[in-house]
C-alpha cells in the first residue's frame, strides 16, 4: 500500500534506496540529451570560444561546458568541474543548468555534489517553473516519493501532467501509471491507456508493453 500524502521521508536518502519499482536510472537518460538547437549553438561557438564565453559569464556556454565535463567529451570526465559550471549558469537563472544541478544533487553516485534531496527539489523546481519538461518530470518524482518535499500524489500527478503535455514520453508513461493506480487522480482506465498510447507513439518500449497487457 502506498504511503499517505503528507508523509515526509529522509531528504538525504540516496536514489539507491528508492522504494518505487518504476523509478530507474535509465529514466534520467543521464540528465537529458542536448537538443539539436543547443548542439547547433555548440558547433557555432567551437570549444575554445565556448570556454572563453563561459569564463566571461555566458550562462549557455557555462551549461554547455558543464555537460562537456559531465560526459567527458573531449576532456577528462570530471563531475566536480561539471557541477561547478552548472551552478554558475543555474545561479544566473539558466533553466537547463538548474535541471542539471538538481540532477546531480539527486543521484547518490555523483561526485560533483553530495546528494541532497532538499537541494535537488529546490533546483528542479526553479527549472520546472521556467518550463523545463525534464525538470517538471523530476518535480513529479520528488512529490511522488516525498524526496525533499512532503509526499503528495496530487502534486506529483500535476507535474507529471505538465511534462506529459509538453510531449515528454517518460512523463506520459508516469501519468498513465497514475491513472491506472488511482494515485493523485481518480482511477481511469481509458485515460491511462490514452497516455500510454501517447508514450508508445514516441517509441517508449515500457509503455508499449503496458498497453499490450491492458489490451489482453
């Protein structure tokens, strides 16, 4: 049985101890893939120019540099250096850097920031309020598990919906689960199937499996 809304869990607990069966590392995609537009910006700048811009305080370049260190693309992988640049950009209000900083606080294996769900929730929320779909998904997870916030399935469903309506397949899958379980929303088989179907249209294998089970 799920814990009742309002329960507060240990905000310092790592994701390794997460009780939910469908929260998996692959859901994070190691953060989020860089969009084509950001890749284009990266290519126009070039690595050397990007580094100069980052040093000069350009938030987009700082976030890009953080990703470079996180993935170890052309440099030695360095999570601490990645976190440093994500923080610089995040403190300037860069939404995707705020998402990244929240992500690094939320994963127990990260060497760039001590895992801290209070900090993770803070930065995910900042990014989510600017419309970052991945951050909205993460805020949904924080409310679902009670990590850094009071557990609240209605709030979780609200944030999953925001991300799902932006077309994020992972959020569509989670919203489908919420309707199927009746957590945070009224149980609705048809709504669950609708959101699973939307996720399937984006090639989400788990949604396809779930939808197939429902159709039997």
